[in-house]
C-alpha cells in the first residue's frame, strides 16, 4: 500500500498516535515541513512533540478517542500501538483509513528520485547518518529520516532540496518490507528480534524479499561480503544475473570495495580504500571500532558508484561525530571519560568494547542493562562472552520493554555465567539508581566508563558525570 501524497490534501489532518516516538516523530515533522496539516497524541510531553506544536501541529498528551474526528483524513500508528488502542478503535468506527508507520515512511520516500534505504541487524543508524554527512559535504542537500539524532546536525530528520532521500529501515517487526527503495545498503544479518521472526530462516527470507524488490526494480544493493548470511543473500539473488546491481564491500579481496591498512588510534580509526584493486585514498574517522570501518565503507561504495568526489566523501566522514546513544561521549571529569551506547545485542557490545580497547588501551568499566527477557534468554551464551574486552562489568536488572518475566532468566544468572566462564570482575546491582554510588569508589584516573543498553541505562551516565563533577 502506498499513500499518494501528491493527491493527499494538505488541509485535512494526518494524525499520528505516539507522535513523540523516535520513529514516528521525524515522519510527522517531515510531513509538517512539506506543508501537510499534522495532529497527534502521546503519553507524555517531550522535546520532539514540543517542536511539532511550536511549528503548527496540534498535539494532545494522552490517548483519547476524542482526539479522532471526521476531519482527520488518515491515522498513522506504529506496531507498538495495539489494535485496541482507543484512537485506532475510534478511527475504525469513523471509517478513517489507518496505516502503519512504515507505509507512511515509504509514501514520503516515493516523492524522491534517489530512494536510499539502510537495512541490517546492526549499524543502520550510524550508516544512515554517515551517508547523510557525505551527501551534505558533497553539497547534495539530502532529505533524511533516521532513528536517532545525528550529532552533526542536532536532529534525526531534515527536509532537503534535492532528489536524495535516506531512510533508516526497521526490520524488527518486518515492516521494512513496506519500503520500496531503488538503493539499499545491507550491513549484516544476524538473529535478532526473534520474538517476531521465530526462526532464522524466516528472518533470512524477509531480507530476501526486501532485496529482491530492489534488484527486480533495476535498483542497486550494497552488501557486506564478509557477513556470512549476507553472502548467502548474494548467492540467493544470483549476483551474476545482476551485474552492476549488487556491489559488495568488506575487508577481503573478494569484495568490490575493500578497506586496507586499518589503523585504530586515540582519535578514531583510519584505513585506505581500494576499488577493484585501485587505491582510492585514505579515510580518517572520528569514531571507533572495526564496525565503523564497515559502516563507512558501505557509504563509500554507494558514493563512488554514484559519482561523488572522493574528497567530499573524506570530508563528510572526517567530520562525522556520531549519533545520539552510539558510543556518545557524555562527559570527561577528573581524567575519567564517560560514554553511553545503545548496544544491546552481544555482537554490538563486544565489537564496541573491542574498538574502545584497541583505540584507547585504557581500563574499561562497562555498566550493562539487559534489554528484554526473550533476548537475554535466546542469546544467553553469547552474552557471557560479549564483555571480554572490559575490565570490570556491572549488570543491572533486565529492562523488560513490557515483556513478561521468564522463569530462570534474570541478571543474577547472567552474572554467575560470566563469573564461571571468564576471569572478569563482574557484579550485579539490581537497581540502576544505586549504580553510581557503588561504582564511584571503583574508578581510577584515565578509566573509561560506558553505559550500554536499549532501555533507560543512559540516565546512569548523566548521573555519574554529575557526581564526578561535585566530588
């Protein structure tokens, strides 16, 4: 389903349920900037919803059936909004069409000639943001909708004035199949969100369907050749039948675009780029870890394939400062650096910690809040190995994300597993609000402290910086 925005009235409201959410808000904001009338509701006020109000949207705090009336032409919801939500029920009663968030995102995408979607298990936000910075440095003025604030721009979406549109996709609920880009970057494929996909094969087939839609519409795919399941995707799509449409990147000689001479340093990481054996030049990043080599290399593959100048690519990546909650520096007090990171999957955690250790070679104190009982259960063994690069690990209670508890799955058992299988110092502090008081006496000059998790653990990083500054 596609909403034809060119035929959609700009006078009648488009209503967003949960308009302050990080996925919904930039879509509502973009439509508002395009001249559409926007209304919405959310459970609590936020900076994001305040922006909409200040720019002419009608936003109500709280979900109420009275927020829906016959003047509304369309209601947009995310999969986090249940079908029995009072506003969805009222929209149905009034025969007002309702669509998922991803359908509206795709409808905006279809307004643009160069429709770029970033997909994959890890790295979507960073890759989308890197590409936005490259296009900006190359004076291409892109429109983008990304799931987190790009620190360079101080926002998660921008309405540009060019044919370029960048959208971070969301595979967690399968809704990325609603997107119809003509360019897609696939960073990697790994078992994640299995509460939705159930099986690895079902997860893989979703990516097959997404990718097939791109190549069969004469689009281009940029795929990580070093990722085993992504490579399987290349084989499944019969790359020989799509020469020029499937372009690979990685660290191995089989890739079209390769990163060579990788050198971590205290300011980030640098490497040289080769395209089919030709050295294009050196890239210098101000972010850390081998995962960011892959993220940036995918954007380079796109940019070179589309004729963008290498010096513009270098400039965009050198000036990329990261995104909110992706190894974000919160503060430095008394030679102790405090970072926050959204990492909640074992691969993300281990890769980030390894990158920190290689670039800084300093003691790492990691404060981790597991996210979801199902993820903790399904990846229990992998979590026990994920913290190897850290010197001291503190684990809080699981952030449920509205899941019910699972018997035998808890942070105490994870702490015990790590203690049994490694030589690490690991401790359990149930209440995150008690972490700062417990960790303060442990800290030494030049320590790196990093809070990790997709819940609300980021508040600990802020509290720790405050405590360090007054002690």
